[in-house]
């Protein structure tokens, strides 16, 4: 047999042997299996007596996003470490909260809107024998912003951001994206209890999440908190 065909056969055989000896491709671990989703009562937890000024609630929300599991957000850390809180902006609409942050000439903000007919529910999720918890807020939105060249202004019944450099946003309740890591199964793990556009706050610590629910219900008393028997 001529030399060149022999060389081809040898190379082919070597490639086949290398393929057989190669380790199998790494397999990603499966996501936690959901065993049960149970609605939790929020009453009387929502009946708080202390005042919940807007900066306190904003700080609690930032802390939740910083320490909660499964989030893929960068702005909570940026606002907490690189910016300084300035003050809460007041609007004629009590269903809105706006706290401003500043880093020199650069502005950031945390805005919350609890719309008409907003609803607050809580759930316990069992996954692989571990308890996790979620607040599901309907007609409710939390929006973080950083990197703007000016502070938002209240105008014609809504907040207006800079038209030249509005900065970057991370908002809950988006239908075209998610604040959670791919593969976390959130908010899908909640099944029919969470729909597109809902704001989901997720935690492994019920005490902290329950207190946050109390502050939200206290700040936005028009929110509906259903009774669960």
C-alpha cells in the first residue's frame, strides 16, 4: 500500500482511540426538584406598629437583593457601596416611593410602585427537602437605576429620567427578562401562583422576608393581603 494511504489509516485509528479514551462531557447538576408550594398567611405579620420611613424600606430592599439567593443583579451592590443615599423624593401619588442616591455628579435611585389593586402573597417552597420562601406581588414594581447624569423628576403624574444619560436599570416584573439566575427555576417554580409581570422576592430566611412583607404592607396600606385559613 502506498505511504500516503497508510498514513491516513494511522491518523484515523489514532483519532478513534483518542475519542474512546476521552472522558465523557461534564453534566450540569439538575436543578432542585420542587416537592410542594404552600401559601403562607401574612396576617398578623403585616400589622406593624413602628413607622417605616421610605429610606428604611429602601435599605431593606437593597439588603434583600444583596443577600437573597439566585439573583443576578449588579446595581444593589453598586448603590450600596459606591453611592450615598441622598433623600426620599415625594410625589403626589402615595402609591410610589423614590429614594435618590448620588456619587459626585452621577445619580442613582430605587423606585417602588404599588399600583391600584396590588396584591401581596407569600409561599413556602419545598425543594429537595429544603424550605425556601417567596413573596409574590401583583401590580407591583421595584426598579433600581444607576449611572444617570441627573435625578429623576416628578412630572405629569410619573417619574421622568434624564433624556441625555438615563443610566442603567434593573427592574422587577419584566416580561422580557428576569432578575434571577438561569437554571434557578424562579419564578417558574411557583407554578400558577406567579405570572408574567409579577414581582417575586425570594429567600431562604422566612423571618427576614416576613418582616419585609410587613414593611411593604405598612408603607402601602392599599395593598390587598388575602386571608389564608
